[in-house]
C-alpha cells in the first residue's frame, strides 16, 4: 500500500495536530553545515513539519505572572505550553508519523528532537516550518502562523519518501516590525534587537527573510531565571552582557529542580511569544480581558 501527502496530513490531524506542511529539501539548501536534512538522513526528499497551538488558557497564565505578579502560575506555561506536554506530544506524534510512513511505504523516516527534555537539536525547526509553508518569521525570530501567531510549537519528520511540497506562505502580512516592535519592547532582558538595527538575513526557498538578532545568552537569563529579578533563587549571573561561558557556569550552579521534570526550569519567560499581536491576539486576550496588552511603539 502507498500513501500520499493528504494521508499523512489526515494522520497528523487524527493525532491532535493543528498544523502540518511539507517542504522539499531544496528550500533548505542554505542550512548551516551539518543541519541540512540530507546530512541528517541521507537521501532525504521531504521535510514534514507538524504544529500544535498553545492553549489560550495556558498563555493567560503568563499574563497573570507578568501583569498580576502571580509567578507561581508560571508552572502552567512550563507544563502545558513548553517543555512537558507540547514537547512530548510533538515528540510522540513525530514518532507515530515516522512509523506510519515506514510501515506503509518502506521509505525511511527520521523524527527530530523538539526541544527541552528531548535530546539535541538536529535541524532548525523554525526554518523548516517556514519552508513547509506553515507561516513566516516574525521579527522576534519565532515562526508566526496566521492561525496562532507565535503561540505554536513544531516538530519535524525527515523522510526519503517523495511528497509534493506545499507552497510557502503568501497570505496577508503577519508582522510589521516597523510599526509594531512589541516583542523588542516586551523583552525584559533586552535580548531582541530593534527593527533597523543588527539582524539575521536568511534565504528559504530563494526568498530573502530578515529577523532580529537574538542574544541567546540574554534570553537564557529570562528563560532559566538566572537572576533574582527573573524569578531565580540567586543571582547566578551578575553581568547584563553575559557570555556563553557565564551562562554555562550559571546553569551549572543552579540546584536540580525538585518541582518539575526538567533538570533546571526553563519556562520563566516567554513574554515575546505571549504578547505578539499576530494570530488574532486581540480577540483571544484583549476582548476577553485576559490581558492588558503592551502598546506598539
Ligand atoms: C535550544 C533552544 C532554545 C534556547 C537557545 C539557546 C541557544 N544558545 O541556542 C533557549 C532556551 C534560549 C530558547 C528560547 C526560546 N525558545 Co527555543 N528552541 C531551542 C531549540 C531546541 C534548538 C535551537 C537550535 O539550536 N537550533 C539549531 C540551530 C542551527 O538552528 P536555529 O538557531 O533555529 O537557526 C540558525 C541557523 O540555522 C541559521 N541559518 C542561517 N541561514 C539559514 C538558512 C536556512 C535554510 C536554515 C534552515 C537555517 C539558517 O539561522 C539561525 C541563526 O543562526 C529549538 C528547536 C529546534 N531544533 O530548532 C527551540 C525553538 C526554536 N524554541 C522555541 C520557543 C517557543 C522558544 C521560546 C519562546 C521559549 C520561552 N522562553 O518561552 C524562546 C524564544 C525566544 C525568541 N524570541 O526566539 C520554538 C519556536 C516555535 C516558533 N513558534 O517558532 C522551537 C522551534 C521549539 C519547537 N519545537 O517548536 N530556545
Ligand atoms: S523569551 Fe523572554 S527573554 Fe527570551 S527573547 Fe522572549 S521575552 Fe526576551
Ligand atoms: S511582536 Fe510585532 S514586531 Fe514582534 S514578531 Fe510579533 S508582530 Fe512582529
């Protein structure tokens, strides 16, 4: 028996996925060394990307933390919006889809790791999601989908099965950083460059794409809570311009988490993702009085 792209999409949907798209390998031709799909799965022909939306009721826990001082609710984001459920769900579904493809076609299929609590980062999932037509890069460097803005997480399956690629996203603009800039303004650690300043320039499927220069070291101060200001027990980092070595040392100093499955909690921020207006933010959070919002510059 043989299956086609529609069968795979229907299977992904039956596994609870909100989004599924397919790219060929050519669109990812400019990947970093070692990250091209064919360097992970020799003979790879198709890159399947699945996506799960993050629940409004989970994102609103971030608003309670950022707007009402309820840091104790951040665990909801950690469990249901980040490392535990979405990552595990995506991990299981990537595995199921890979098995489905191998069982039905005999082609090889490799599920990739989705993020914290799974092992390693083989491929750039963000770039793969854009190549598969699920959305576009927002200025903050996350993938915005028309349906959910950045409030989705993705998983990738590589396969030697040849599938027809989906068109890349051509719909209405989802991000206008010149007028918006909410992500840069919201970021508490100053990790995101301002529109017009230093930024990344990449090419996917021949399309030029620009997004902000993200200082991962600064982002990790917020995400891991490496200072008291960001929910840390201690000031594990004492400089506002940390190097990777400073971050590595700081994380090593942190006690092993006793409250969750992660060795060190990494759900302390997510502010850029929570406040981005793309994906009908107003309808989901402003009209429902779940958030006061942050005004554009
Ligand atoms: C590690 C990691 C982190 C670390 C980063 C630490 C570090 N020093 O790298 C930390 C903890 C800080 C982090 C933070 C966040 N993360 Co994170 N993270 C990852 C993870 C697991 C790996 C990133 C990685 O190393 N990728 C490998 C490198 C090679 O890829 P890259 O950085 O994406 O791309 C670079 C190059 O490939 C290059 N490039 C240049 N030209 C080209 C051309 C092509 C064609 C390609 C392919 C690439 C490419 O461009 C990039 C910049 O150098 C990814 C999952 C994944 N595998 O992608 C999630 C992921 C990027 N994270 C995600 C999220 C949601 C977050 C947070 C919001 C979490 C939070 N704090 O709440 C923040 C986002 C902040 C922001 N504005 O971006 C999601 C994004 C979903 C989306 N909507 O886009 C991902 C995709 C996980 C998932 N399964 O969905 N993250
Ligand atoms: S997750 Fe937080 S610290 Fe990291 S870029 Fe987004 S707002 Fe900034
Ligand atoms: S907050 Fe505004 S500028 Fe930033 S990614 Fe979202 S839409 Fe773009």
